[in-house]
């Protein structure tokens, strides 16, 4: 409280002095009231001052809060923009991912289809491989059977022509499944002749007995000569060794067909003249070896067209080549 006299008390004192009729009690009462009012005023001033201080603090706090609100709004705005950008990026990435996923699914489907086709191809190849293996096995068995049969034929020919083979008049070869019988012309024909001799007929009959047991074989008859030219006495009938070699091969074919009974569709005749020698024509021994008949046993193949009345004469031949 201020040490100076309260203006209110001064006024009251003046009024009492002027009035002169105010009693002491009343005056004292008023003084007390004035004193209370002074204290109230001082208290109010103190409270006002405190309130002013509080208001200043509140205003400062409000200002700080407003600043914080502005900062928060700015931050929120930044966050909103970031969120929008993030969502936009996510949308683009999602679209890109969806597109990539669709492409990957399509590629996966194509790969799956390719794999299925590959598996199918592998299965088909395995089946084809199995078929080929089975076919090869069948062909192997058939070939082994043919070779065994051919060897049996070879053994029978060797047995039937043993004497002639020992004398060197006949040679029999079995090379890579091809059976060939080479007969010197001197045991089949008389000199300068194309008709089969008696000894030759006996030999061909023995040969035919063995061959008839192999109806799956065809016979190619080859006529060969040395390089000595045809003599003048035979030149009119056989102008060259071509005609002589062919005529002798044809005579063998006729005998095998007409006498031995081998079907004509299993026979063929060819003349090679002097052009396929097996020995040197400079010596008499070489020329003798070159004058020969070669009978090749090959796989028989029935003709595409069978003349009427000839079907059923032959057993069904084995197929395949040697």
C-alpha cells in the first residue's frame, strides 16, 4: 500500500469538516470504509497488474501456439504434398508392376506352352526312338537269320561241289552277305561252245538242288571271257567276246530254269566280255581264270506284276538287302 494519503480519505475529511455536524463515530466509520476501499483498490491494482502479466504471458503463449500452428500447417501441407506424390508414385509403380506382372504371366504362359510342346516332342521322339530300336532289333534278327541261312547255303554248296572246289575249278565266296560261285568255263562248256556240257549239266543240277532250298534268293548269272579275240570260225556266230559271254550266261539261265526248275523271275543273265578280269591275261593260267561263269546269290524281290498262272509257285521271300 502507498504511504501517501489516499485521495478518498482527503475528500471524506473535507466533507466532514465542512459539514461540521457529522459525528465522530460516523467519521470514524467512513474513515474505516475509506481505508477498506483503499485496500481493495490496491488489491485490485495488484490483481490487475498480475492479470496484465498473465495476459502478456498468455498472449506470448498464444503467439507461440499460433506460430506452432502455422508451422504445423506448413508441415502438414508438406506432408500432404509428399503423400500425394507418394500415392502418385505408388500408383505409377503399381501400374508398372501390374504391366510387368501381366507380361511375366504372359511369358510364363508361353514358356509353359513351350515346355508342354517340348515334352510332347520329347515323348514323340522317345516313341519314335523306341520304334526305331524295335525295328533295328527286328532287322538285326532278320539279318542274322539271313546270314545264318546264307551260311547254311554256303556250307551246302561247299558240300555239293567239294570235288570241284578241291580241283580249283570252282570257288565260293561269302563276303558281307553276298554269296558268289565262280565256275571256270572249261567245266561248263567245250571250247568255243555255248551249250552246257554233260559235266556242266551235272554240276549245275547239284548247284540247283542247293539253290532250290533257298527260295528267298535270286541268281545273277555273269558271263566273262579272256581278252583273246574270237576265232574266225566262230566270228560269224559270235562277232566279239560280248556275244560269247552273254550267250554262255544265257545258256546257264535256260538250264537252271528249264531243267533245274528255278523260276525265271529269280534269274538274270549278263555278259561282261573281257572287261572284268580276275587275273592277268598275259598268262595262260590267268586267261583260264578269266574265262568263267559267276553266279551271284542275291535277295529275291518279287516283281510288282505277277503274270497270270505263275503266282503261288514261289515261297514268300524274306525282305531286306545283304
